[in-house]
C-alpha cells in the first residue's frame, strides 16, 4: 500500500514580460533570457567535461534534477548525435515535480527552437507520457537513447531511482524558492547512484549548495560564469567513492526457460540490447506462439485503487511499457488500442470509483468516469451502467504477439523441456533434459516457466529457500468464442468477466478460474459460466448471445500466482545468474514487457524503469 500518496500537480504555462517561460508557483524563470540551449552548452555540458568524458564508452548516464521544458535534454541529445565518438547508448534520468502537459510543452518550445533541436523537440512531445506519478521510460534513436522521467517530489523519488550515474545536471529552481532541490539529503542520494569519477555542474554558486555537495562527497570548485552569471559550480566525486560498473564486457548469452508471454517479453528486451538468447519450451512444437495456440484475443487494461497500491502502480507501468514496446509491431501482433470500460456493478462500486478519481487526481485523458449513456456510446451498444474509461486499454492477439516477439535474429527457440539446471564450473549454467543431456548453456538463466519454476529450482544444487516462490499455485482458466458481431462491443468491457471487440467474425468472453483443477480444458460448464458473465456485461439475456459455444469454440490455459497477486521478477541473490519472471496471474500481458526491461536493464546497468520499493515488492524473496 502507498500510504504517502501525493497527487501530481502539473505546471502551468506562463511567460514574463520578456517572453521567457516562468513558474508562477516558484516565482522563477525556467531558463535565463539569453537562452536555455546556450545555458546547457555553457554550463552543464562543459561543466561535466562533455562530450570528451563519454567518448570510447559503451554507455553513459546523465541525471538531471529538474527537467522543466527539456532544453538541457535536447542539447545533450544533439551533442550526442553530433559526436562521432559518442557512446553506443546514452541514458538520461530526470526529476520533475510539476511536469507540463504535452500540449503546454509543445506550446512552450514552439517557435523557440531552430533545427536540429526543433525536430528533437517534436519527437519528445510525441513520446510525452500521461501526467501520472512515478517513473516513465521513453526511448529514442531505436532504443539507443533513453529518458527516464521521475514525476513527483524529488525528496521522495530520489530515494526510489536505481541508476549508475556518470554526470549530474543540477538544474532546479533557485534555492531560495525551491530548497528541496538543493538539500544535503538529495545530494546524498546522488552519491548513492554515482559511478567512480562522477561529475556535477550547476549555475548555482551559493555557499550552502557548495558545502552540501562537499559534505556529500564531492570535490567542489568554482568556474567562470556566463551571461551575467559571475561564477558556476562544478564538482567531482571524491576518489574512493562511487561504484565501478563494467560497461566494456560483451553482451552475455542468456537462457530463458519458458516461451510464453513472460519468456517472450524477457527474450525480446535482451535481444534488443544485443544479447544472444536461447528460449526453451516444448510448446514451440506448435510454433513460436505455441503456448497460446488458438487463443485469438485477450485484454490488457490498467487498474486503479484509491490508495494507489503496488498492484495498481505496477499495472500502469506495465501497460505503458507494453504500449511503447508493442505498438511498433507489424500486423496482427500490434495490440489494438481500443480502450476499456471497467463497469461499476452497483451504486457502492460507482461511489468507490468517484472517490478514487477525486483522490488520485489522475488526468482525464488516462482515466475518467463515463455515465451509462456515455459508456453505451463508447461501447456501441446499450449498457446497464457506467464505468471507468481507460484510454490505454488494448485488445491483444497473443499468438501473433508471441510470434513477433520471438522472431528476433538474436533469439533462438528450442523445442525442449528443461528438467535440470547445473553450473558447469566456468561461470555458465547448463540446461539439461530428463536424461541429463545438455540442451544449452548461458551465463544467465531466466525462469519464465510459471509454476514449473518451483520444481526446477528445487532440482538445483544448493537451492535457496524461497517461501514466496514455493507457495506459488496454479489456476485453470477458460475463455469462450462467440459467433457473429451484432452484440459485440467496440471497446473492451470489464467487470465480472470481460468481453472484447470482434475479430474475424467472432468475439471473446472470459473467463473462469479453477483453483483446484486437475487439468485446464474447455468444458460446457465453463462456457455456461463465461456466457453468464458476458451477457451481464453486454446487458442482454443469455439467448441474445446466440448458440452456446462448442468445445472447439474457446481456449484454456493455466495461470500461476502467489498470495499477494504480484508478479515475481528479479535475481535470486544466493544463486548468481538465476532470475525469475513468473507468477503473472491473469495479467501476463501487463507484466511481460515491463519484466523484460527490468531484467535487461539490470544486467546492462541501465536506469531501471521501476521504483526501488516496487522492485522490492516483486523480488523473489
């Protein structure tokens, strides 16, 4: 539970008499009148020894304490593009308590930038996330440039970011109006994230700021200023402090056990970063999408709770990652961004929805309430009640999605069941079948095989005791297919069950949950249960659905979950090289892309796309 939830308060666009963007809340300008890009080029880049310091490195990470209008980011981006010796990957982390909406960001930058920064700004605005608290990861240049935005109070979020930082741009509003951006506590968090030799630069040259940096562990000096500013502050982390990430090693080969949504999400994230990945699953006998063979459609929808608990935060982070990862996929693999209406079943649930919306203050373009009439218009049919509208709700074709995720040239898929894992004594892990025959080997192994991960872990020498993982349980589930489209909705309908927009003359309804099932298969009893749910969502009698589906008109599978209904994602510390990506429950689509980026970013020492407290909640132990 998030007991310290604070609504995000967006910035209001305003200008002073000189036409310079200003913050009315802090009574300060976003940049000097002589130009934001010029300030970046005169203060932040040279103050951190850039671009020279990043040359010859595989990756480089910059952290900025105040994103503002993004001018420092744009200047940094262009400097990286202009440098023939630039690092292969550039990562930027930036905090912002009061972000602008995409519209206001565009208005503030329009007409103020020349090429090439103007084109970069257009890309930034196009990728700008909804104004939701937490971390938002954006990708540019084919993933070679990442921007991780931390929306919310820097006093809280600085402790939540995981990154290996080489250079800091200290660019908050002046200490007299925004002291939270210049505290010794914040500087201590910056040192926590700093690499050996990390540097910092700021236009601010007050004694308190210099002393705060010095006490945190930086060697601080003053340099000549520019544009009316007599001096600026530059700093370097003291010798003997900071972490030493090794960023020159070749990408490690990785084994992924399990070729379903969990395994495919991890494999794709690793392959996109240059890792060679071997995925093992007997379901590949039916093709790359074999684990969801015949599963024609599923829903992916974020959730909200009034206290914005871990499940809700992970859900929206996962759906956001999936949007960025999968909207560029071809054909049927690309999820349909149709939106979801989460229907309120009674007056109490409607009241709870209104209370949550008021408390969370989320932007209406991400979630809003629809009356019965408004919901009916969106759905394209008469509904019995209103509900929450999630614009990011999606209809997904799982089999096509899996085929697209796993067809990367760096991914090799094998039709094998892994029964044993053993270290080979050289730092690699061996995957073996039931007869002890070696199937594949890799430096890292990700167990993405749902409930089967428990038995595989137990077979390993010196297996760790992981109570949360050992308590994992399975749930059987069935969905039903309905012929005709006359009653099908135009959006995802969710509530007691769900119902999806049509595809090729059929639509999908779901689902059943069988806790003590011996097998997962399509049954007429399951069809009857699903049909009652679908009829309720669509506000029609059972007869309005037409003929009850037959035994070939559906799909059945297994879900794996743990008691808190959160996924289990991350390394097993006591077993170096072994990772888990399992227990996704009924939200495999929501967690898949996010888990892949968490694991891949950790391996490659990139800024992580989740807060540290959320990473602890989903850790194997």
